[in-house]
C-alpha cells in the first residue's frame, strides 16, 4: 500500500523542511486535541467527589477554550504545509512531463496515443497530487492521532481497557490491505480505458469536418457511447471495491465501542476505574472513529495514487530514440550536406524506406527531390532533422557525422516547412515570430514579402494581429502554407527545407515565392520536396526517388532530355498547365 511513498521519497527529500514543519505541528496538534477529554473526566470526578468550585470550573473552561484555539491555529498551519506540497509535486511532475513530451521523437508518439498521454498529464497527475496532499495528511494525521489517543487512553484510563477496545484494529488493517491491492489493479485498468476514450474525443474533435462530410455523426456518437460505457463499467469495478471500506470500518468501529463500553462498565463496577475515567474513555473512543474511517479512505487514495504514479513514471522513464552524443562535435555553420550509401527503415516498417542513397550538396546549392507518393522523399528530410535513429551508411554535415552532433545544433541551422502546416492558436504575427522570437519588424516584413503574404494580410480584418484559430482553422490552405514559409524564412536558416509546401498555392504565386527565395538565399542551402516540377526547375541538382532508391538524377535540362519518369511528369504537367 505504501509503495507510492517509497516512489515519492525523492520529492519528500527535496521538500523535507515543509514536511518536517507539518509533522512537528501535527504532533503538537494531536497532543492538544487529546487533552480536553482528560479535562472533562477530571471535572466529572470533581463533581462526583464534591470538590468542584467556581474557580476550578472557570479554570477548566479557560483551559478547554485555550486548547481549542491553539488546536485550530496549529491545524491550519500544518494542513497548509501538507496541501501546499501536493500542489508543488503536481507542478513539478507536469513540468517534467511537458519537457519529456517536447524532447521525444516521432517513434514515441507512434507508440503512445495522444489521448492517453493527455490523461496521464491531467487525471493521473491529479491523483498523485491528492496522494501527496490529502493522502499524506490522512496518513500522518490518522496514524499519529490514533497513536496519541491510544497512549492517552492507556496512561490516563486503563491499559487493560485500551488493549481490549483496539482488538478490531488488526482485522481492519488486514482487510484494507487486501482491498487496497484489488483497487490498484482495477484503477490501472480504468485509467487505461479513460485514456482510450480521451484519444477518441481528440480524434472526433480534430476530424469533425470529415465526420460531418461523410454523415458519420451517429456512428461516431455510438462508438463514443460504447467507449463511455466501458469507462463507466471499469470505474464501477473500482467503486464496487471502494464501497466495502465504509461498512467494514463502521462494523469494526462499532465492535470497539461495544468492547469499550461493556468491559469499561465492568471495570467501574469492580472499582478499577472511576466513572469520570469511563466518560473520558468513551470520548476517546469517539475520537478513534475518525482515524479508523480515515485509514479506509487512505488506502483507497494511496492505491489510486500509486497506480497513477506508475503511469506517469512509465512515460517519464521513456528513453529518447535519438540521443545526443556524450562528446558532441561543435560546428559553426554547415558547409555541405552529404548522404553516403544511406539506408534506412522505419521501426514499424516491413521494408526498406531508403536504399543506398548518394547525394552531395554544397553550401549555396539547391536540391530538388521528386517522386511518386510514398517513394521516400519526406524520409530523406526526416534523416536531416534527426527525427529517427540513423540507419546504415553515413550522413555528414560539414564532413562530420550527423550523429556526432547535437540535435539542437543541427536543428538550429534548419528552417523547416512541413507537409502538415502546423499553426498555433495565436495571432499571425506570433505564428511567424515562432521561427525567431527576437526578430525585428524589418525581418518580419521581409519574411512576409518573400512568402507573398502581403495582399492576404490587407484582406484580413486585423492584419498581423488576426487570430488564426486552432491549427489555423480560419485560414485557407494556401494562407497556412505561406505563414509556415514565412516562419521558416524569418530565421534566415543555413538549410531551408520545404516539404511539399507549395501544393495549395497557384502557379503564379508559386513562381513568385520560388523567385524570391532564389534571390535571398544565393549563398545558403535549400532542399525542396515537391510534386510540382515547376518548383525545382532552377535547382542545382534533382533526384527522382522510387521505393527509396534514386532512379534518376541531374539538372532539369539533363532530366528532360532523357526518357524517364521526370520527363513524363514534366510533359504531363506542361499540358495540364496549358489548359
């Protein structure tokens, strides 16, 4: 049950001051709280003996009032310290998870569903937070409070009566241990089901246009209802076990009362204890009820927290698929890009995705990459971005192996315009400045001009301050592409990679953008992946890929002079463009 505390010991070590203050104040609070029943017993015995005076009565009242005020203040401080700790760990784990999400490469996201990751970053973190706050509070308060009460009962009343009354406690401990293990198992299953449902919600929201277009609303809703029902059933499995805690605790608490009252009355009758002490003992028994109930709730909270911490820790323990070298090479700027006999296969692929790739690109040159869909064009780009572990062969930047350099160094040289134009739910200005946060207004305007986005800005109601909506939903495909291009160009990167990033613009706009890029990037490297051959006619070298292999290569003029795929595509696109 307490495995979660061992797993969180690193956190308790970091925040030992907070928890030390809380424990010390808790001990003081418990000591203060067990004194009033003793005072009540003493006052009853004084009445019984006929020795209670007005002065003594006011002393009892003053002492009780002082103890209550002191208990309130001390309880407030130690609970504040403990519940503050729960917020600290939730914040820390959330930061750690975010850092982990940002550093992980695509294979990690291929293995893990987005909805499940979101569930771990929300529901599971909350369960861990409750464990570190309410769970620790309940553990310390119930155990220390119970121990203090038992000691007070034993020393101030009778050890015989005390030991008899706590006979049900071991039974309670064993029962809760058994139920706790079952809750851990069931809660893990319930959280996995919740993660799957979360994933389905994200898919439905992101693809709502497609769902509506194909009139799949009812089918999607029905499937979601089934998943919701599954989550409900899994949670009810947890609740079925959870429901046993309260009745078991009530029965065993009642048994303690019966033993205490029955045996206590007998001890009074034979003169072992006074009537006042029996009254005190009954008050103490009433105080024991809360710790016993709390222990039942504690096991529930601990097991849920343990299951959630396991899920969070599982994500945090994931190793990077693409790790940085221990002693990286430091290069100021890349002077060349060389693929030498590069062969690569995706982890989930059944066949080779790149085969014996040979490409050499000097600084200032432009490389065009074309081929059929699925021929390996984007895979070449992903090798440069270090999204996957390198395969066989050698990929070098400035003559040094790319795996000998840090990912940060390599990616800082690159301006990347991906196929899927990811825009953030911010203004157009913020989306472009994402490429270079400290860019000047002049650099911003230059990037907009080169990407031919000036006229579009004039038509938008708030210009650069227009909110694009989630994933740029309020913009057209061409507008999103040009914002992505501007975001990459504002960095003035050493290597510009454009992965089919002109597919949504017309031929005239494409020609203007390509011309602008040629003018400003005369001494820098550019790689253009495209289906439109018009976008790479100016390239210094063009490669044609098929099944991950280079089947044709050369300049535009050389390739159209040969009978091959490139010439065939060129002729077809020329005819289509003339219509």
